[in-house]
């Protein structure tokens, strides 16, 4: 962009304004946005070397509240306002509640969040509280919280903003659009963590819509068809935490466990859609252990310069696992969504691989001692 003869930076306008022709909005829509989306697609050099291909990470921690949830929440809260709602509710393992609380605040709505007691990372809890949400800690897990949230929305005047709300999926599909817009086409493989399975559903929808001649139903039957943007769709590879892997097991997990609290989910709401994404794309849904997740978390921070929360490393853990099993072809392009920021749940960086605490070096205020300590 230029102003006079001076180049000025393009200010990203949030996913609804950037992709208005592909979302169920029109000129009259009152958009609630914190400028989400437009996140970096960073080439991961060490991972690329390892698989002898091109590996990129989509750094969703760079969204306004530090996770990919903001893409869906701008749509969900916009829809809540459009429907005349005064209050919204969600169940959450943490990031959805942080996002809902922030967007509801901007829209002037009351926000209630139901979270499993004692199983939410500190950063996420503090966000919900900072934004003034009505925080209810439920004695149960995420699946129980979602059950209560759904019943609340059915029986009381509150609007549900979990990803069972189709507006959330619509917003989140823009992640796939950005990948294609940046790379020029879809990658060969797209990897990501799977919890409640909304995101794998959304990415697959986005990739499909970009590969098809597409028209937006909301914009009327005579709307011009949009030409395909991508020539292909990727294989979708989703990864659940081993202690919370219902789709892999083929049945709900009643007591899900994992250090990756964001994906500590035993009965995903979008289970069937995730299986559809796997079948239609020719992909896989597999599991990774907590050790594999924490090793990938460390790989990202120490080798690629990208700090994520543990759950966000599940896709990278999956690539490393598949690579070790000889199941990763060379010469391909991989995009891995790393879903949330490391500062959400920083304690994991302060642990050594054996679980002991990292001990910082303490020295007196003396240059020579510091130099000796640094081996200079
Ligand atoms: C960092 O916030 O379910 O498979 O309530 O926070 O679309 O559920 C979070 C999920 C991956 C899984 N990475 O995505 C919630 C919640 C992070 C997350 C997932 C979540 P989905």
C-alpha cells in the first residue's frame, strides 16, 4: 500500500473483514473483532532438515488472546450480537474461555465460562478473570462442562459459543485460507492437535472450499461463483494425547488424562466431522504420549524459536513420531498448526526432561565471575 509516494504497512483487519466474501456475514453485520488472524507461517528449519522436506508452523499463539480460538470467537460473538443475545456461555479447557471473555467484553455481553476445577493453566484462568467473565469451576472434566453449557443454552437465555456453534467453525476455517494464500497452494500434509475436534473440522472445511469453485449461500443464489484458489487439498493428520485419545480408541474416555490440559477431552463434540476429515483427505488420527508432547514442546522452543503451550506441540510430536516410524515421505510440504502461546502455561519450560526443576545459576555481582560462568 502507498500513501502519496510513501509505502505504508497494511494493517490486518481481522478474519471477518479479510475474508468477508467467504463467511456468513453481510454489509449490515456489526463485526466484533480484536484483529485476530494474519498469524505468521514460520519455516521450521530443523524439522525441515529432519524430514527432508519443507515444514512450516502456523503460529496461532500470535492471536489477540494467544490462541487459534480467536478466529472462531470473532464470528461467534458477532453472531451472538446479531441474534440479540445479552449473555454468552462456553465450556472450556482454558483457551476458549479466555477468548470468549475478551470478545464478549468488547461486545458488552455478559460471559459465563465453565471450566474443570484445577485443570486450567494459570495464564488462561487469569485472562478469563481479567476480562470480567463469570468463572464457574465445575467439579468434573471438560466433557461434563460442555454438557452443562449445552443444557444451559437450551433452557436459559444464553448463547453457546463452543465449537458446536457453526459460526466458530466458519471463523476457524480462515486458518486454512491463510496457509494457502501464503504458500500459493495447499501443503501436502496438514498436522494439528485434536481435542474437541473443532479445529481439524474447520481446517478441512477451509481447504475444501479453497479447492472448489465456491459461492457463499449467505450472499444469495445469484452470487458469482468464486474460482478455486488451491489446486489440491492436504492429507489431514490429527494427534490426540495418548491419555485422552477417544477417536484413536474408538470409544469415549471417561477419565481423560494428559499434561496437555487444553486437549484433556474424552468425548469430542466434532468426533464424526474429524473422522470425515480423516477419511476424505486420506489422512490419519493418531496419538502421542505426554513424553512425546513435551519433547516436541522443547524442540519448538530450543530449535525453531517458537514457544507454545504443551497441547500445541502435539502436531509436531506427531510428525516426529511418524518420521521415526519411517512413515514420512521426503520432498513434501507440511504445515503444522501450533495452536496456543507458551506463556499460557509456562511452567513446562522450567522443568528438565527428567521432570526436575531447572535451577538458574546464581552469582555475586561481579563481571569476572559472570564471564567465567559463561566460559568467556
Ligand atoms: C492450545 O479451550 O477445547 O480440537 O475449551 O486450547 O478444536 O478442540 C481447547 C482446545 C488444541 C484442540 N490446542 O482444538 C478449549 C479447548 C489448544 C487448545 C486444542 C485446544 P480442538
